[in-house]
């Protein structure tokens, strides 16, 4: 199965300095991905977890890059007819410039108009929850003590029709 109808470059945004390009994530990106991952999460994914996700033919894995290199990534897996947003992170000093929004928009464009999405997010992760709400994700329950490092609950969120976010 073809991964999606998107071209290699999903989007560019020239008003961000330096300009940002959204494209497919590749195995050769993974060292840079791991660097951002380890500075973004208390329990970062391993290299093997990223390799597994990239190996899934139906997944959508996107990179945000500048001429200086990788600045963000998004990993989404398809299970039956639902897309599971597995991971999204942005280089710490490039946050609040719309890069995660660009990655999310790239996902929505790639998955098509009828796609449904779900995700889990730490209940303390206000910035991510705020962003997901802006796209129309809504809370749909909790997984108790889902995160083993601190026993924190996961908030389950669902999205049936992405909202257009001016970014
Ligand atoms: C969550 C994350 C990916 C957002 O990336 P980003 O590129 O900064 O996001 P954007 O600039 O596209 O922001 C989109 C919107 O999300 C919300 N948002 C993002 N960061 C926020 C913050 N620190 N405080 C409040 N709202 C925030 C805002 O509504 C923002 O829109 P605005 O800037 O117009 O107000 C980034 O903070 C990150 O990498 N965090 C660590 C990893 C993580 O927690 N990933 C999510 C796992 S579920």
C-alpha cells in the first residue's frame, strides 16, 4: 500500500527563521530525532522503537527540517481505520513558531479527509493538550497510571474531523 498521496515535500514555511520544510522521515534522520527526543521526554523512545514505526508501510512519519538540520518530527501509525498519533516533538529552542502545527497539518493532508485520530498524552502536558484541542481533539477518558516513570495518568483524546488552524 502506498503510504499516502503526499509528495516528498509536504509543506514549507518561509516566515519561520530559518525556513522550515516538512518531508517524510527517513532512517538516516534517526540520530537527529533521538537527540530531540531525549531532550523532550522524561522516558524517551529508543532507536528500536523509531525503527519499528518507520518500518510500518501504512504509517505516516514526518520530519521538519531547516538548512541547519532536523527541528521536529511526528510519528503516526494506522490501526484498522484509526490513526494513532504516537509521537511529536520539536527542538526546544524552535518551539512556539508553529512547527508542530505544520507537522500536524502535514499528517492531516497525508491521511486524507475521512481519517479519524486518537492519542494519549500526559495529563500534565498542558502545551500539547492545548495544541491538540486547537485541532479539535477532545478528551475521551483516561488510562490510569499509564506512565511508569511517575505513575501519571494518560488523557485519551479523539479527533473525527480536523479543525483548520491558521498557522
Ligand atoms: C508540544 C510541542 C510538540 C508543541 O510544538 P510547537 O512547535 O511549539 O507547537 P506550535 O508552535 O505549533 O504551537 C501550537 C499551539 O499549541 C499551543 N502551545 C504550544 N506550546 C505551548 C506552551 N508552551 N504553552 C501554551 N500553549 C502552547 C498553543 O496553542 C500554540 O499556538 P500559539 O503559539 O498560536 O498560541 C512541543 O512543545 C514539544 O516538543 N514538547 C515536548 C514533547 C511533547 O510533549 N510532545 C507531545 C507528546 S503527547
